[in-house]
C-alpha cells in the first residue's frame, strides 16, 4: 500500500467524508497529511480525557515514587511485567493481597493508568461503593444494565475487598459480575484477606468458592508482606514536627546577647 492509499484509509477511519469525497483533487496536496494528523491527535486527546473522567482513578502515587524497599516481600519483576499489560491479551486477572498500607492500591492504580493511556477503557471502584450501588437497585432491567456497564470495561479495578463484610446478595452480585467478565476482560482486585478467609467477607454465601475459582482461574496473584507505609510516613511527620517545635522553643529560650 502506497503513502496516498494509507492517508486515504486514515481519513476514512476518521470519517472525514469531505476529504475522501474529493480525494482525487487533494490527495497530493502537502497539507493533507498535516490535517489528518491534527485530527487524529485531537481525537486521541479527547478520547483520553473522556476515558479518564469515566475511570475515576483519582490521585495516586506514581511508580517512580513507590518505595520497593519498604515491603518485606514483593515480586517486583512480576509487577513490572504487569505494567506492560501483556496480561490483557488473554483476559488474565490480577489480585494484590496484603495488609493495610503496603501499596496494593498504588500498584493496581498504576497498572490501570497504563491501560488507560494506551487506549483501553478502565473503571475504578471500591468494593463497598460498587456492591452498595448494585444492591440498592430494585429494578431487574436497571440492574442488568448496571451489571453490563461494569462488565463492559476492558479493565475493572475493584479496591478493598475484605475491609467490610457483606450480605449474600452482595456476594451473588459480585459473583455475577466476575462471571460476566470471566475469560473476556481483565479484573484487578486488591484485598487484605487471603482467599481462605473470603468466607468471612461474605459469611454464609454459597457462591464464595465459585467466585474465587472464577477470579483466580486465569490470574496473577501478587502477595505483599510488610508494615503500613502510611504509618511510617505518619511517624516520620510526627518526628519532624516534634523536632521543629523543639528547635523553635530552643531558639525562644536563648538569652539575648
């Protein structure tokens, strides 16, 4: 395919019908590649902004600021491989398991962001927010539409499973959603509970075993061990503030010369 044909196909994909209708008259003009590139860039930027608004990732620490030395155990090579998005090719899921404050959400959000900037649709929700919304719907048709909405994104990030306990209805809704995405699209989950303890998160729910089985069938599980980084930062801020107050008080009590 020559350069002119390539330009024509790009214009047609952009639905620039005015240009393509008069293609024979303008195809060799120097300005045509520039106009097509402008249109592609503008649409790409608008698409990214639209997907960012929909994704609702919020503010999060970038990978350049992540302290890999803080967790006692983390498979850095696996996380960096996940950042390449190769897992999306076969709809592999990701589950980050670890105690509070070790960076599970930070890592998950960075992977989701990589998917977003590479053109994929992404959606971020906390488990409580999403399951609460679904459980409150009393219309079957509206519930089906909302489940389809959650199921349709290329990457769905469900944060903080395990911090609260849920009813059987919540468990059934999560099972339905994971089943709809099963082997079709990737789901990222963060949890502070190992799978053996998910029966505590969904007590008496009959679907827990099946839910976990579908989630982990095609899944990369990243276990993180360590103390809370948030507590570390809070402690460092507290020490710095005490030192600052002590220095200030020392300066106030020095005798005048």
